[in-house]
């Protein structure tokens, strides 16, 4: 897909844009970071609101996403920096990008998980609804693919991945069926794997029913991209980057992501992790931030009606207090 096609195909409105923007409260001259640039929707809103002299950094693992942002956001080129990299490395990438101009930032946004652009392209291998190579890498220049994992992992390791990251009750059965089938023919395509998994997982019916392969595909994608550990590291690093009063907004799309964000925010707000019964706190907990969303925000009914993929979104936000970490 060329840049022109990418610019035409991008979604016009990112998930929970208005809610995220209200919490980030971008101002002219501020510095903002989008750790998951994607199609550039949140970035575009930040650039508009921080004009005429605000600076934004857009980070993404996916080179195709950055090409889309380049095409879409060309009018902001003088104050936009697009960087390919892993969100967990944002502190190093931020300082190497801005150099002497690096300073604590006013806001960071993370829109976790896989993007619509990735799901909708068969050649990326994320979706069981489109026949394509079993890839699932967000950064296609490095790392093992989903095919490598499915064809090379032990039955026990596959069951653990599918149970942990997919929360699939039938993980052992799925792993057993995968290993039995690959003994005769390796898995190379998304639809091949989906058909085999579907035979191992009882179909669900009624409102909210999902395809039998949904949880297995989610699990493989998370494992291939090390998404949970990367999200945890990215949230902690982002809090370190904030200026006093700076805000971090994270949009999660399933319970594993949301749990990581919730716990990281609680730790930043001073949650004590000491065993019960100790006379004094010895874990080093300190209050660094204020949680702005005691309960996560969810998309409006109108947004879900317009964009059904937003229905599972959960937005949390935190604000840094005191002096930023060195």
C-alpha cells in the first residue's frame, strides 16, 4: 500500500478521541507523545490543539503506520517527529529524538493493542477473517512470527500462552489439536489455523458470541509482540517522562491490558505492596501521581454504534505530582 492509499484508508476518528483530549488538555507550546501513533488520529488532535508551536512525537513499531502518519500529517512536519520503535524504550527514544530540546513532557497517550489498519490487511496475518500469512508482528523487520510460535512451540508452552494471554478455557485442547495437525503439515496461513482451532473450541451462541478462534489469535498476537510486558514498561517510563501536572492517558482493549494499567497507576499513586501486619511500610511506596479516573471511562453508545471495535475500550488517566524523576 502506498502513502496515498494509506491516507485514504485511515479511520477518520480514533477510539475515545474526545475523552482522551479532554483529559490530556493539550495547550499551545506543550510537548506531547503518542506511543502508538497508528493512523495518526490522536496525534492529529494533539497537534491541532497544541498549535501553533506545540511539539509532538509519534512512536510506533509498525513502519506502515508511520508511513500513514507521514502522509496524513504532512502539514505539521515542522513540529512533528515520527519514530519507529518499541514504546517500552520511550525514554531513550525521546531523548535521542529531541536532543538538547528534550524536557519533561506535558502529556502522553497510549492506545494499546492492534490497530484497525493491521486487522484489515490480510498480509499482516492478525485476523482470522482474512486469509494471509501467519505473521502478526507489529514490526515486520524483526522477531519470530506467529507461524514460528505455532509450529515450533511445545504443547505445554502453547497451552500456557493461549490460557494466559487469551484467557481461553479450552487452551489445552487447542494446543493438543495444533500439535497433532502440525505433525503432518505446518501452519502457514491465518484461515488454516482458525479452522483447526474452531474444531477444538465449542462454538458460543447468542448476543456477544465470538468466533472460536478469537482468544487464540489474541494470545498469539500478544506473545509474538510481547505486548503485556511492553505495555507495563511503557506506562512506567511515560510517568517518568511527565512534567509536574503532566498527564498520561491509556486506552486498553481487554482485561489483561487494563489490569496492567490499573496496577501501574495504583503504584504511582502510592499503593503499598507490603505484606499485611507490618508496623511500617518497607516497600518504598510513595505518592507520585493522582489518578484522574477512579473507574475507567468507556466509549459512548454513539461511538460504539459508529465503530463497533471501540466497544471493549477502557480509558484510564493519571496526573504527575511534585518533581519529575531525573
